């Protein structure tokens, strides 16, 4: 797995495989899933990533007890 963060566009790309992308679907507002020819997930692109990571961190901190925290460096 590879993570790429673009500070200019505030976009986080999570690459899971090196398979060729056949189609892209917006699975949630601002979250794009890249799929290969068999429908398997190749990568995720998260637009406005800092806001989404911050919201997820807040949710995790409110859980009992949080076992995972995300941080963009």
C-alpha cells in the first residue's frame, strides 16, 4: 500500500495495488474508488482530505477507547 498526499489540492491517494484502473466511482461525496476490470479496488482518492482525517480523528477520540489515530504529516 502506498499513500500520496498533495498539499496543493488537499488530496490523499491510497494505492492498494498496481492493477490498471478500468473505472472510477464516487462512493461518498469527495471519496473516489478506482476499480480494475474485475471490479476490485485499486485505489481510493480522498478530496479535502485534511477535513475528513480531522473528522475521523474526532470520531476515534470519542470512542472508548480509541485504538487507532490518523495523522497527516
